[in-house]
């Protein structure tokens, strides 16, 4: 009995090593693209975030990484302290990129432009870099945003100018508040409302992809942590996407790992859905995003 248990355990261990190896990963990506050609789309996606470990990803999938603070390509993970006082490193941006081009990513042939910022004041330079790199779409997490402060004027102008040509998806945040009722949030909502469908705030649902198809009301689905920027002057500025327990976001690329949650995780999923939709309907990304919003479609 004990020998059987040992053999089964050994077989499972070997299987997990193989399934998570780079050799299997390359084979797996190729087969997935053969089955679903949209996985092979090569859009340029700028990911603006606070912390990355880009060494986890193939260099051929990365375009001109930028650390705005140091003005070079040395992008790093940001150290923090946990409750016990131990140093831990934020994998936030790494998780976002993982959804796109990780071993089980949903756009494994995408080209990622990683841009590291420390505050909203860095957005002007970050967006200029995204434009120089000819990004097709931009995702932004402002998880550090102080909701009681005004949004930086130069950053606001840069966002609106960039959005004239490139769609921008901004994570709505995880404070469980109506952004319209906060100083910082009002600026974000107003920008989205005046961007002609080029800036969207991404809220998180607690439903899976399959459950979301059958849900009739947003109230049934909104994650309890998600901010909810529903409308501005009657205009909806929100796209809702799954943002609870998303296993594909795990940076460890293992089969048995806990998923991660947040509007920052919902944001790349919204971008991926728009890219898929634009390809299927032969339309622009802007049109695809408007379609997702106008139908109140969960994705």
C-alpha cells in the first residue's frame, strides 16, 4: 500500500514538473494557437504598473521596458513588509503580464511594453513611452491612488491626449466605493466620460466566465471590493470583467495554486476580450470596447 502511494505521488510530481517546464510550455502554446488562432495575435500592449519581475518572461515578448523614476530599463519588484515584519516583494505587474504571455497566458504571442511608475505624476512620461513604442492598447493600475486628493493635471492631460489614438483601460480600484463620490475618482470618471469611448474604468465581478453569461443584473455580480464608477452625466464608463480568484494570474504558473483577485486583474482580461472581439468582428479596439460597455456584457 505504501509503495503504491509512493509511486502515485512520484508520478504526480513528475507530471507537474513536465507540465510546468519551458519545453512543455512551448509545445502547449503552439498547440493552443493551432486550435484557437486568436491566441496568436501579436498586439502591442503597454502595461503601466508599480512592480515587475520581467525576467520571468521571454525577451522576445518584451518591448523597451522602462522604469520612469530611473529613466532606464531596470524594472524591479518593489519590497514591502508583511504583518510579521518580513520583507516581501510585490508581484503586481508581473501577475498582469502573466495573464497575457505567461505559460498559460491568453495572448502568448502579444508584445508587452512594461512601464514602471511610482505615482500618478509619472503617467505623463509613461504614456509618452507607450506612444513611442506604438502600443495598440494600454492598461493601467493606480492602486496607490489617494482617493481624497486631486488627480494630477498634467497626468489628466496626458491621458486624454494619448486616448485620442490609443484605448486606455484603468483599474477602478478595490476600496468598495463609488468613485464619483471621491475627489480622485471624479477626475477619472470625468476623463472616461469625455474620451469618446477611449478611456474605460474596469470593475471586477465575482462570477466566472460561464456564470457571467447567465447573470441578469450587475448587482448580482460585482465583487464586494470593487469600486463602482457606473456613470457620469448619464454615460456609462465601466466595463466589468471577472476579478475574483483568477488562477491564470498566478506568477508561479502551477496547476494547484490559489487565484488572485482585484480590479487590476480584471483589467487585462477586459483588454484580452476586446482584442479577441475586434479580431472576430474585424473592427477597431475602440469599437470592441464600446460594444462590451453598451451591452453591459460580462466577459
